[in-house]
């Protein structure tokens, strides 16, 4: 994993975790999170690593300054995965809460941008995670 | 046992080093302490924040100055 580490004196990175669903709303969630990641607004991190209890993923997640967990629908797979992994101090967002209906929302640039915009707002409003 | 402290040398790195040595000495462990300060070498460990602590090349702690008591749990 090629990561430039941040000095802990100034707090850890802002991390985002996204569900890995096959539905249209999950795809929108994924692409919106990747948009923020590519713009270096926050770092997309690996939900599967939390589920698999991969040590390096877990120890790095504990350093998060703020954490955003994004689900495509109300199955809340990402939220549940994080909680099962012992992480509770995060902001949770569901794409379907914006009125996008699972299975009936074709993926479009406009919808991705709408979700990305909401994620930016949430990160701005978020308080830093409580130190582990 | 090799204890590696990853960090560029700030106050937190130094404190983690002291705590790690206190933990190892308190447990009577034979250890070698290595300070990894070069950013390229730190990146090879895959850590997202410093300071970090690795034991025999395996990252155990990232972005936090753990107490000696907490470090004992990682070394045990």
C-alpha cells in the first residue's frame, strides 16, 4: 500500500468507507466517494479490510480524524460492517435518503455530483473522531 | 524482538520511543530498537499516520502515542 503518512501531531486522515453493492444506488455511492478521493478531499478506504479484520487496515482506520460511511440503500451493509469491526464514531449517509430509489435510479454524472456534494457538506459539519 | 518506531522525529515520536522502551524493559524483553525516520522507508510499512510502532516488521499501532502499559499488551 503506497500511502504518504500524515504526521500524527496534526491528527489522522479523513476516511470514507462505501458499501460494495451491485445496485444502481450503490454504484452512485461508490463513484461519489471516489470523486472525493481523487480530489484528495478525503481518503477512500477499504471496507472489506474491516470485515476481514485485516490488521493493517484496522490499525490505520483507528487513526482517522473523521470517518464517513456511505451506503447505497437502507440495508446499511457498510454501517453494519463498521460497527461489527468496533467502529461507531462515524457519520453515516444513505444515497436513498436523497430520494434516489434502489433499482430505479440510473447512474448519471448529475446524481454522482449530487451525492458527492452532500458528502462534502457532511465532512464539513463533522466533528473529529474521539481518540481511541 | 525488533521494535520499530516510525516517524520523522517529532515530540510524539520521541514519546512513543520512550514508552516503548519502558514497556520492553519492564517486561524484561531482549529487544532491538530501530527508529525509522525516512519517509520512503515509513511508507513501505503502509501506515497512514505517524508515529507508528511495528514489532518484527508488523505494524501494531498507528498515529498514537500509546502508554507503556498499552504497548506491553502489543509486545506480549
